[in-house]
């Protein structure tokens, strides 16, 4: 006698839909649990991180023992958190110790405005509110630091900054008048980028130069260049 097996029962549309909904629910719950776990780990790590400390202490890979800033990723993280950078132009450590390449230019765009302290032979020149500076190295040593001060926005602010420093740094009224004339002329020449410099002057064991640039659109900026 021949026995014929009954074909397996196929789920109804409503049963298939219910199964898909259950599967979707479990997947969603799983994703939420994973996200929560990652967030909890991140919160725990941040709570125990120097990022949230009021006065964080730098580790050896973030800052040198004498307070000189380092400029690899660890150093940049710290100076952005601390909102303070210290560059010794006269008695700088080697480029390698500072986290810089042996030769080249390293621009730094900060995450927040910070104070840049420029160390000379016996004193410190401070620039608060800095969002950009750059370091130049050659043969494993720091050769120059360029700082764009917070005043680098309008000619009125730039001129005020230069006038305040002129007497101390040795620039004459004639130097400033010539600079103003050149900047004014350049501002009227559309489409031409130009840079004008005040004479290099010795300050606290360094050489300081002021550069005022006018770009193709007539926007101006001020930078101080400190060299050893």
C-alpha cells in the first residue's frame, strides 16, 4: 500500500508578518543594547580622563618637563584642553622632542582660542586668543615660530597692536606710516595678494618680524615671526 505524505503547512500571510515583526523587534533591541553599552563605556572613560579635570597634569608625551609644549597628536590634545601653548624659541628642545619633523613647516589650527607663550632669553611674550600658529624646523631644531594674534582681523585692530609693540620692539613712526600706506594701496588693487613686513628687530634674544598680508579679496591679516 502506498502512503502519501501531506505537504508541510505554509504559514499564512499574517503569521509571516508576525514573525518578521518579532525578528525586527529583537534586532532593534540588540542594536539599542550595543549602543547603550558603547555609550556607557565612553562615559566611564571620559569620567576618568584628564579631559574633564579642572587642572590636568601633562604626561611625558604631552609636554616636556620644563613646560615646553609638544606638537604631535598627544601634545595637541593637551594644549587644546589646557588652552595654553608654550614655545621656547631661544632654548628650544630638539624637533624630535617637540613632536615635530626634523625639517619642514607645521601649521597648527587650534580647536579653541588659546594663549601662546613665546619664551625668549629672559622673559615671555604672551598672545591670548590665538587660533593659528606655525612652527618651522630645520636639521632637527626649531628655527621659527609664526603667530597670528587675535587682533589679526581688521586694519584698525592690527594698527593698534603694532603701535602698542612698536616702542618696545624698535619700530619707528615712519615704519608704521609706510606700512599703512602700502596696505592701503594693496587694498585697492583687487585680485592681487601682497605681503608687507616691518624691519626685523632683536627682542629678548630673538629676531621678530611683523607681516601684514592682503589677499586677493582685500582681506588683511597680521602675523609675528619669531626666529632664533
